[in-house]
C-alpha cells in the first residue's frame, strides 16, 4: 500500500484537488452564511477565501499550484460578464422611463467611487500600483480585474478590494441612506448597486424587490461606465 | 442550450478581438457584453434558453471571484504595509459613493415626477 505522502503528492499535482477544494469551501461558506441569517460579516466569498488561504498556508501549497486547478472556475468570469447583458436587457425595458436620472446618478456615482478612492489613498501615501488596484473597486470583479490590469494594477489585489467594498456597502449602506433621508426604493437600490456591485445587490434584494432590480441594473451600467471612463481619466492624471 | 453558450463565447471572442485590434481602453468581456446587448436589442427579446444559460452562469457569480481572491496570499505584505490608506480609502469612498448616487437619484426622480404631474406612476 502506498503511504499517505505519496497519495498527497499524486493528488496535489492534479487540478482536481484544488478545483474540488474551491467548490467544497464555497458550499460550506454558503451553508454557514445561510445558517447565520445572511449576516453580512459572514460574506460567503470572504469566508471561502479565508478557508482556502488557511488550507494552502497549512499545507505549504503555492498560489500557482492552487491556480492550476482553480483556473477552470476563474475562466468562467469572462463568459459570466458577457451574460450580464441578459439581466441588463431585461431591466432596461422596465426602467427606460427614468433613463436620464438613472444614467446621471450612476455616472456621478462611478466618478465618486474612483476619484475618492484614489485621492484618499494617495493622500495617505499608497503606492501607484495600489492606487491602480483600488480605482475600479466599486465594479463587479471580472470587469474590475480587467480595468486594473489595464491601469497597471494587480488584478488579484483588485479582487480583494472589490470584495471588501461589497461587504462595507452591504453592511453600512442602508444605514447611510436612512440617515440621509433617501427613502425612494429605486434610489436606494441604485446607490447599493453602483457602490457595491453584486454583494450590495444581494443585500438590496433581501430588503425590497424594486431596490434589488435597480441595484442589479446599476451594477451592470456602472461596470460599463467605469470601463469606459476610468482608463481615459487615468491617462489624464497618470499618463 | 449549447448553442446559446456558444453564442456567449463567440461574443466574448469577438469582443476580445475588437479590443485588441482597435486598441480600445475596455476589457474584452465588457465589449462582448455590449455585443450581446446590441444583439438582444436588435432581436427584441431574450430567448428562454439564453435566459437559462445566462442565469446559471450568474447564479453563482460570487464563486467565480474566489480563485482571484485567494491571490490575496501573494499580497499579504503589501496590504500590511499599506493597511491604513487601503482601509480608509475603501470605507470612506464606498459610503461616499452610496450617498452621492442615492441623493442624486432621489432628487432627480422627484423632479421628474413633478414635471409629469399625471405621470404613469
């Protein structure tokens, strides 16, 4: 019989191990999140990442070895981004009436997100590659990573920024909106989706169906607006 | 179903090609999303099977972030060194964005309603 070491060496050289690990960790995190009553602090993406990093560090596995298996999941980000056209189209029909208000709010939100993130971090002394990684942080991950790469940032660092941004927005966004007296559900949803993409949208959907639909719309339009505006803006300031 | 998955891949492929050949400042998948969106506008609707393929890709969208997110282990040192600017920037900028977007939208929809007093609301 082979000893355990040999089995481990065999398994860890095949993509199956880390692919399966990713799926299992994600499902465990989903279960914990659901059991906690969807506590935003137990965000399933954050939980999954913490679990996997812990296992990789404990087993002394490198990120590149892990990515050999996880790349199959990662690859689907591209097609998923293309698929965002479908919910965008479905909601586009519903909200055509307030198209002007929606576009102005989202474009201002998109500019606020990038400019304030970069300005604050620059004032506090962050490096230029960190600034480039922070700039697209309010956009859904696949798009944010693409923008970050173009600006000279670190796409994997951007992924973390995006996830933390989502969690901050989901936790504190509804409170900020209530303090400011924003009670219109369309406006609340739009704000959540523009600032904190899919994670904010998931939160908005829990509260109200209208807010959820507007949040999903905002996430899609903001991805588009930021992908078009930010590289131009970046070239003006840092080019 | 497979033909709609193929359409999504073809949109992405053409999107990547357009971005690379025209030197556009836009990620390839976003160009692909625009292409698919234009296609849906021209066709005037979402075929039920395309809807099903898109929904199943998007239902577990957050799972797809995980491999990239695990890359945080490569940047622990950088995040530690720049913890203050990163965390202040993320928190303040996110809340500011929520405030600006929410306020602008609620003001503008109020104005819209007033200008159309017997509107469809």
